[in-house]
């Protein structure tokens, strides 16, 4: 069974975001059967069907081309206003079109959400799950990952607290098994 | 009791969108106690905390200034991938910041969702409600408005089918009563 | 402005439940404009339309009669499997019928959710909110109450930790103001 | 690959419920790799941890024993008040306990929701999905099944309208493939 390519999509756009740092650590924790790569979403123009011409925005095309080549999906996102950030939802919308050419369908996925406070991004996590039903992305159910105190899980050198690293390492093992079961060869 | 200013926020960006046409009809149906005005969201850069400097993007400032002056909120939105469009969620995020200066808090709101198929944008409608809890926007509960067959409710001359006009007229009456009860003078 | 009668509905049926203890403390914290009383739901037969005859179950009648006399609603609930307990949902269903005779409509409501872990019953809280839209119960939006570490907030003598008491006292003030604004005289 | 046993759980308790009739038709439409059987939930006492003794209610034991023997899950449910009926949520709660002995974990599942009106039970469908994340039930994502006009899909002789039969036949094929991929042998 060969290595599977996994798109890592980070919900926050700021440079020093907790989500990005968590994502980088998840990449380091991944078992060898997964090749993870962050796919950027910050330059995608807001979805507008009027732009879906023969020459859609260059950034949309770049994003869609990269995503089509991917075999699995890992979302790492903060919660904004009890849901996913607009930037992440916009990437989902851009990737879902044009009609019949979605980049998402059938690819195994998993979600890591987090927030500064206690709630661990629960609202964002499940809002994203609702979209993934329509987009036909089979999601890893357990372990659920809700990271509370998002900003305190990362040490000064950028690595995770040991207890978080252990938990997220197990999560990545479960995700790799899920990808093996679901991904197209 | 004076006229209240209501921001109408349209979830779809395309020019000829059903949401915009419905919004225009809702403006025409509004009782005299409400002054409705569409506030555009299509030019808002994706929210990114790194841009929240002394000079944030001009479009963010314009949007925030207009929204601060409003006394109530009417959302008219399609469903994209079982949730609100990324563009609408982005506007919500932009309006919620900077911390402590949200444009949303305490203003009475109502939601109209729609979709081409049967489901009437139920997923978008309730995803938006979840964000409005955090943003402290008291929402009109009944009548719920889920417009199915979104594209068939508008006649060639741009007006609504009579049955839809009657239903949405009653909805606007209920919204006006809600605004009277909740809005700050 | 007279005292308003508020039904307190506790989502957990076990005798020593955290929800019940929190509910009792909320009753003690209530400002004088609210008269709170727990309405029991543990003896309600599962809703079944076939039982909706001229002589529906006695427990349904008792519940409906008591609830009809109430002017507001306070839900205090744990999370079971990322949603409200079946017992609570059943009480909501029983109270919503027969058609046209719902006990819920138009009464101001508020929600306190909790869980042993970090998430504070977020899933239960918002699942309940979704039902309250249909049932036309205007809900207090802020402060949201998600009690994490539910079982550690109550001291040996049954009273709340001071920090929790202070937070919930403010919540009860906000709820009382909400009831004043919304409740029918 | 042998036949897999699938529990069919019907959300409505009334005898002549649309959900039950749809469930019976789904059983008839199932491909030979699936052996479907309705597991009754109407006699389950409301979940109460105080009853979780050495001798829990007989109905709980019967339900749990039958469910433990099942390899997959098919939910067929109406929407009550924008969520699953209390009776169905109660069955989920009963099956999830005692701690560490859930009947649900790891079994492939699918959901059919319906309502008399247009919305097709969308609220119930996704409320159920949220619980299934926690319970580690991998769900079929597509085709989603939202049955609108629930009561008009079944003919006088109890069979489905041809167009509905065709759609649900395809759904059962997709479910069978999902079970093959996920179910433990």
C-alpha cells in the first residue's frame, strides 16, 4: 500500500496562528503512509458564480489543481463566532465547484479544531462536518479532537506539550488507518 | 416610535442571485417602521488578524462604519454546501472584530434562507443562528423562512409569486414587531 | 411589573445529578422578579401519537397543565452523546402537542448546559436551541452558559464555588431582564 | 463476504408511521449482502443512571443484547421539533451505556429522514449525525436521504412510488457497499 497524499487545510490566515503550528506538528507526527502538505487558502477570491467563466481566478485554478491531486484531507481550524472561519468556508465553496468537478468527493478526511477557551472549537468542528456530508467526504469519527487552551499547547521551540503530542500521535495513527480503508489507490 | 434602520445582508455575490432579488422584494414589503438597506459584503478581504493594524483594509472600515449605524439585521442567504456561503461568514467575522467592537451585539435579527431544491437552505439558516448566539443577536424565531425552489418564486418582472409575497409580507410584519421589542431607540 | 413564573427543566433524571444541583442553586440566585420551580419530566411516557386520544397519559396531562401556567423557561441539562438527553427531548415533544396546543410558544427561555469534561455541553446547548426555533421560544443569547468540569463546581454543602456563583448570578440577572422584555404579562 | 446483520431503528412509535412503512420498504429493497431487522425502541424506559445497577430494566437488556449482535445500523426517522424524536434519542442513550459497553461503536451506519413538509427532516438527520460522531459510527455521506412529503410516498398497497423506490434502491446499494468497506467480519 503506497503513500497517500494528504492536503492539510489551515483555517486561520494569520502567520503565527495556533492552527498552523498545530498543523506543522501534525505533519511531523504523521506515520510514513501519509505524505502531508499544507495547501494555502488565503489568496482565494470570495466565491462568486459570475467569475466561473472560461477563465476563473488564477488562485481558484491553482487551488483546485492541487486539491484534485490529493487523496485525503486534514482540516486544522480555530473557531470564529461558533463556526468555521469565513476563509475556510470559502475554500470549501471554491473547491466544490464548478458543478460536477468538486475536489472533495470520496476523499477520507479528519478534523482538528481548537479555541483559546474551554470549548475546543466544538462549533467549528461540527459545522465543518455538516458541509462534509454534502461533499461526500467520509470523516474519521474517533478520536474527536477538540483542543482547548489552544495557545498553551505549543512550547517556546514550536513543539507540542508532551501530553498533546501523545494524544495527537494516536489521532494520526487512527487517521492513517482511516485513509487506508477509504482512499482510492 | 421612530423608524429603525435595518441592514440587509445578502449571502450570494452573483449579480442576478435569487437572494438579492428576494432581498429587494423584502425591502418593498417592509412596513414603514423599518428602513432597510443592502450592505455589500463582496469586497471584504478575508479576515486575517495580521491585517487588524492601525490601518485595516479600507473595505473592512467601510463595512464596520455602516453596520455600526444600523439598528437591526436581516440576512437573506442561499445555502452553499449545507452552510452559509464563505462570503457571508467572512462578513460576520469581519464585523465581529476588533475585540470589543463588534457591529452585531444586541441588534434584533431575522433570517431568510433558500435553495433551488426542497430543503430551503435549512443548513445555512441554522448554521447562521449558531453564530448569532455568540454575537448576541436576538433572532426572530417564528415564522421560520425556508424558501424551496428558490429560483421559481420570482416572476419575469422581478416581483414575487403572490403566495410568496403574502407569506413574506407576514414575515416582515413579525420582524417589525420583533425590532420594536428589541431594538435600542 | 409582577413576578414571572419560570419552569426549570432538568435534563438528567438521576437523583444526585449535577444538573439538578445547579438548578437548585440557580433558583436560589434568582432575582425577586422570577419565581422558579422545577417541573419534573422523568415520568413522561415516550411520545407516541397513538396515545394522543381523548384520554392521553396522565403524566402528559399533568406536565402540560403545569407548563401552560408558566411564563418562562430555564433549561439545565447535561450532554448525552453530543446532544440533549432523550428524556429532555421527549419532554419537549410531549409539550409541543397536540397540534396547536404547544406549551412552549412565545415564552422567553434560557439554557444552561454542562459536562464533566471540557466542552461544557456545547452540543446539547445548540441542539436544544435548534428545537426552540421551531417552538417559537425566544432565547437569551448572552451570556452563553457552558459549564465544564460540571461535577467540580458544587461544594460539599451543595453550594456553588464562589466564581461559579458570581457568573451564574450575572446570568440570572440577564435572564430576568430578558423575561421582562419578552414575557406576556 | 458473508451477509451482514443490520439493525433498522425506526424513530416514530405510532403503529402506522411513515417511518415504519419506509423502513419496511427499505428492508424489501436491500441487496442480499444485508440482512435487515427492525429493533424496537418503544418500550425502553427513559435513561437514568440510577437504574444502571446489577439488574437494569429488562427492556434495556433486551435492546442491548440484540444490538450487540448487529453489524450495521440503519436509522429511519421523522423530525420532531427540528431534531430526532425523544424516543430515538433515548434509544441512543440507552445503547451507549454502561460506560465502555456501547452497542454502537465502529458499526457502519446510514440515515433516512423525512417530514410531511418540504424540509425532509434535515434537522433530525444532522442532529443524529452529531451523536454518531461521539459514538464512533462511520456514516454513509452520499446519497443523503431527505424525504419530503413523507406521507405521500407510499401507495395504498404499502409500496413506494416508483420514483422513490428507484432512489431508495440506489441508496441501499450505496449503503451495502459502505457496510462491506467498514463492517467487522
